């Protein structure tokens, strides 16, 4: 068995993290190293999918739920407008291989990207 990811450990309360939204299948946390006034990660509770391409192929409804939660968090915590980023693969800046959406909102630098 591989070790649980950092996100699963936050979900399970094993390490600290601020959970800002949750559904049966998805949770959202504030990023430990924010790159925008609002920087939240929206994450499926399952570790089954490493990246957004696997998720889209395996469970498109779960991907849609991630986007719905992103929209809700951006509406509740910012002005409702947001940038959604899925780093996919190490060369694209992905460091945690448990699929997650970066939700950036607030006054964004035009070129602010993650990775
Ligand atoms: P990636 O580089 O895989 O696209 O994104 C991983 C994100 O997870 C990074 O933005 C990083 O700051 C965030 N992160 C890594 N470890 C932790 C942690 O322990 N707590 C929280 N809240 N975020 C983390």
C-alpha cells in the first residue's frame, strides 16, 4: 500500500489544514502557499485519480462536482470570478499526484500561474 497523500492526511485530520467547503465526494482547503488573494484547492476525497485527465476519463461527474464547488467557494469568499488550474504532470508543475483544482480569485495578476 502506498502512503496516503498530504491531502488525504488533511481530510483525515492527521495534519492541520483549513477545510473551507465539503460535499460527500469533494473537499476544499486553503493552499499553504497562496498565490492569489483567494487560493483554494478543491480535491476529490478519493485518491484514485492522479490528474485531471484520468479524472475526466474515469468520472466526469466528479470533475463537474469539483468545478461546482470551485464556483461556490469563489462566490462565498471572493466576487464569484475565478481562475481554475490543474497542473498535470511534473513538468507542468504538479507536485501532489492526487488530482486537485487550484481556484484563484481576488485581484489576480494577469499572468499569475501556479507551478
Ligand atoms: P501542485 O503543485 O501539485 O499543482 O499543487 C500542490 C499544492 O499543494 C501547492 O500549491 C502547495 O502549496 C499545496 N500544498 C502542499 N502541501 C500542503 C499542505 O500541507 N497543506 C496545504 N494546505 N497545502 C499544501
